[in-house]
């Protein structure tokens, strides 16, 4: 942990002339902060699950726009998922992405490599050739259906000292569903996605982790059964961690509206699931919060719940949502939120914290306006919500990468 500690409250009015020094870099308060306001400085947030869409889908998001969006959300490190074109399933394909990252990213971006060739689940990717460049291996966007394939992947990852990061989803249980198989789906004639499609694959993988000893992390858990399975596995000493998303903690299927901005995979589940996720946050079963920032074009998100693409953006609303709905309401402490957004993901994924910090004005309420997002994706269930927390400044590697004072021309 840096000299900063978990967070620090500063008041510019007391020292308007003060120069803010952080691990060797110097910043003048007066450059960035107004008088008579309170600010909180955090270590740079870290999101292990984002989709920056390059190469292949730059109309949805680019490394540039995605990393600017992350910086505006207080993030200085993210891990990018491999559902790209081409997918990073060989050293050559992965290099296409790392070249763009090197050229365009304003923060630290760590790419995943795929588990299987083209994420098709039939053949292992060239994991050894990508082990140095990849943060871990994942087929995010789809589950690895074959037990044998997942076992082989875990053994390979273990031999390379790498983690398997799993999107758990049993295809045969999906049956064309697109929102949670619950009250809202039944009342409004929608096809549901059952909870078992998620937790059955987690249960399978836990057995494989016990067998292989591979380090394993579960993406975006959404069901109460998933929380319980992971809780039990942790009690048994299994090398497992998991994440959930801000939306699963503060929304459930009773909040659904007939709009694509409420559609993501996994879907918003029931109230009981949401409450179990909160329990998992409180007792440490859930290690970290990741946004699953998944931008699409306005057109792709304009087709209602049934026909819109799966995925919402999250980087620019994560902290305000969690701060407003979990910290201000007393569900968790601010210190715990910093663990979930920064400390724990960095620890588990071995992502260093350099001269990386973010400064927030937390006593200001604002209305979420997706037009202000730096992400190309604008679909969020939090549109028009009134939230507390506005990012004033984000510094990555000693360099200001976002400031609300100078817009984005840093
Ligand atoms: Zn996923």
C-alpha cells in the first residue's frame, strides 16, 4: 500500500497554496481544486473486467475512449476482455491489441488472452506464447462448456503461473433467455435466463480447481447460489476469488424497464439474489467489484430488452453509484469500498500501484447524463439518477490523465 493509505480527506481552503505531493510527483491544489470544498483522494481504482472493443469493434469503443472513460471514473488500471476480432488467442493476435494499447491508452491497460482458439471452446489457445503479455486467461462472453477443455486449460495456466478468469454460463440452459427468469419476465412475457446457467458452471469449475490446483477467479457473479458455492469453496481453502458488478448490488429485476439499457449478461436477478450479493460483500466472499463495462452503439442498444445487445457501460458511474447507494446509506464503509475497487483486485491480479490516484468531490449531487460520458457507449441503467461523487482529477504514473477543470485536453 502506498503512503496515501486507503483514502485521505483534504480541504483546499485550509491550504490554498499547498502543493500536493504524491510519490515524487508534485501538484498544486489551486490548479485543480476550488476553495471551501472537501475532496477525497483515493489510490487509483482498478477494474479487472472491461471491454475496450479494439481490435475489431472500434465503433463501440476504442482503447483511447475506453481508457479516457476509465480515467474519468477514477481508474488507473483496467484489464481488457478478449472478445475482439481477432481474439487474442496467439502471440500475433495479442500483439495487435498491445500495439494499440501502447499507442492510445492514457492509463495502465492489461489485456487478457483467450482460453480457447477464437473463444470457440474447441482447442486451447497458444497460452504459453501469450503468458508474458497477458494478465490472465479468459473466454469472457461465453463459458467453456467442455469439462475436459476447462481441466486442460487449468493445468496449462497453472504450469504457466497464470490465473483462469471464468465467465460461467451453461449454454444448454439458456434457451433464448435475455433477462432473469423471475417475476418480471413472467409478468411481461419475456424469456428468462435461469440462475442455474451461472452457478452450475461455477460448481463444476470449483471441482476442477480442487483437482488441478489452478488459481481461479469468477467473473460477474449474480446469483445467491453462486455466492454460497464460493463461500463454501473459500472455507475449504480453494484458490478462488470472484467479482460482482455495481448494478447487481443496487438493482434487481423489479427495477427493469423495457429498454436496452437494462440488459446485460448475466441479467439483473431477484431481490434475494441482490441481498445475498451484499452479504457476500460484507463477509468477504466477494473480493472485488468490476464494472463489466461493455459499450455498444446506440443503435445496438435501442431494440428493447429482447433484441438489444447484452452489456452496459459502467466505468464513469461505478464509484458514484457505490458511494451513494452503499457507503452513504451505511451498508459498507468507505474503506471497504476502496478494498473492493482498488486494493483487492490489485493484490489478486498482481497489478502494481505506482503514482496513481484520483481526487473526488463527494458532497456534490449530480444527475447522470450519458452525453457527458467519455465512453462511446451511453447505455446505463443509471441514466438520470441523482448521485453523489464527481471526479476532479485522476493521475496515472505521475501524469494527470483526467481533470474536470481542463476537460480532456491534458
Ligand atoms: Zn462475462
